[in-house]
């Protein structure tokens, strides 16, 4: 695996593949890699001749400075993981490479970006869109791969890639879970042993919501899920929403609507975790 820390040498290396009509797959990450990331690499390798991964903890997508400071950084381990997974190229830029000067452009996503993560993390998706746009322009991949766990992020990236005419197909890869159901996340390493034992209740709550929605309204289901976490003061539920999984339109009834996902954001201690589950699929 070749590692590049600057843009021009990376692009020169990629140009050789492009000249030979090699398809390039791209997996942008913030590091602290786990099996969920590896599933993205594997998907890329199956569909492309060349797989590129980036590791960059993007400061402008964090609305909480403490969250940014505490974000896990495990570069040496990540490099070993990528080499074993068969990644061909790693782009490992520093801040001065990605942002030689502060960006002035601002993205707006309307209804797609004003709910859920957009509502509770002001400026988050603007930061995501800026860094992913820059990475798409640098790598110019044929295909890019994102995890379903960050459903709203995937849909926003897919939308701006279409609106800005990026010649990149944006794909979602299903959530990769631990054996106990916890969605794999880089933030999981910040959980204490006791918190880690409680964490699978997030997925249990999603499964319960899926069952409740067969007979109850969305509002009743939200109230039941709030009650579900009441015995566990370590949790603080931020939102539980039922949305159209393609448009993120919030729905108040699941009747005659099968294209849905239930999405959750919750704090376990000071660690914020998100997850989602497709309904009726």
C-alpha cells in the first residue's frame, strides 16, 4: 500500500491508473478503523481495480470542540488494518494540506440537512460537504462508499454529488454490527467497560420501535422508547425519528408507507452514538 500526505504526488499516481482505464473506488474515513470500515474497503475492491482510502479528522465538521479533541486517533494501527484489507492507496493529509486557508463556501441542504443530525449539530453537514467535495476533486473516484450507519450523511453526499455533477457514483454499505447488535463506530472505543455493556440496548430499542410501529403511532412509539431508557440514567435520548429512507422526510404514520427507517441519536455518558434500522425490508 502506498501512502501519500500531499495532493500532487497522489494525483500523479492515480493518473497512471486512470490512463489505463482502471476504476477507482474511494473510502473516505476519519480513522480509528473497525470492521465496518473494512466492509467498505471490501466492497470497493470487489467493484474497482484500485481502492483508495483517506484518513483525515476533519475539524470543520465538529460543532463540539471537546468531541473533536477526544476523537480517537490510531494511525499506525489503521495502516496495518488497511494493508491487511488490501487497500492500494492511503491519503493521509494534514490540516495545512486540506485547508491552506479557511474555506469561505457554505452548503445548504434544505429539509435534507435541517433535521436529526443537522438540527442537533449545527454546521456539521456544511463541514462534511466541504471536505468530501475536496476529496472527490482530489481523488476523482469512479465510486465512493459510505456506511449506512450515517444514513443522513450518505444521502447528503449523494445529493451534492448529483447537484455538482461529480462523476462519482455514491454507494451505501449496510451497517456492520458487533455480535451483541451494537453498530460499529469509531466512538465505541471511548466507552467505559460499564457503558459498553449497556450500549447494545440502543439496537434493542430500534428493534422494539420496529415492533411497536406495527400497531402504534410514531408518537406513541417515541414515548415507549423514552420509557425503555428510563431505568438507565446513563443514557440521554436526543432523538428517535421515523423517516423516509430516501428523502429523510419525517413521517407521523407508517401506514401504507414501506420505504422507512427509524433513526436514533443518544448519549451514553458523554459519548454520542447514532444508529438506524430499515423497516419492512
